[in-house]
């Protein structure tokens, strides 16, 4: 039986060895709960279709709902998406931070992540654990909220454990997150860009 490991991590200055161990879990197809600047997210290696499918199954998430993805830089974003010129000023102003940009997906990104839309929502998190986890993996990480679909998003690791006890491999406990509005989701594949979800950033 799968047993969820819970590991404390300093939210302000996360231990590199802990992040690297969590990245190994992701690289092997596992799922990791981790803090972001708003809520706890549920991470899978975004290029691993099987791991992405597990997120839908565990959350009870509709297959038509794409997964948001964290990167650690504009360069990593370009590996999975085309970044149009009109997105550059938004990126310069709001990354790292809670602004998710919907971009044209590059070939090779699993349909499980894009929900076969041809687009992907991407952002750079300002939270040291979230950003450090992506950097340790060296690849994009999914970041839907770590709760069952329809439930309140969690701000403490204990709620992640209660939702997914013994069904995910690891939870990084970085203490309470700020909560508040989720990331703003802005579709820049259309002109003018369209707000899909109003949130923490006003655009």
C-alpha cells in the first residue's frame, strides 16, 4: 500500500536536498503536494502523461479542465509553449507571481495537461518551495490546488494529507500559505487577451 511521506521544509529557504528528493519522486511518476504563494498545489511532472492522469483520477477533476503548469523561467516556458510578443510585458511585470498565462502549447505536451485544447496555462511561482521544486526537477510541474474537485483549496499541509492520504507519495509541509484569491488566468492566445479567471493579479 502507498504511504504518504510528510516532510517539513523551510518555506523561506528550502533545503536543496529535500527539493531534490521531491524532484526524484516526480521524475519517477509520483505526486507531490507542495506550498505556493496562495494554496497548496498537487504536483506531477508535466511531461508525464500517466502522472497527469493520476491527478484527474484523485481529484475527480473533469477531463475537459486543463492543468496549470509551473515553470522556473521564461526559458522553461518556451520549452512547452509559444510565447507571443504581447505576453512579454506581462511576464516582465508579474513573474514570479500569481499570473497564469494561457499560451499556445508546443507539440509533445501531453493531452492530459492541455485537455486537448492546444493551449497551456503557465506561470512562475514566487514561492521558494514551488519554484525550487521546478528547478530541482529541471522541467515543468503541474500545480492544480491539492484538494478534491469542488472542495476548498488547502492552505495547510494537513488538509492535503486528509484529502489524499496514502494516495500520493509525498507532501512538503512548508507551513500555512497565504490563501486569498487564486492566480489570475489570462488567455493571451486571443486579441485582446481575455481574463478566464479573475484572481490575485489585476490585468
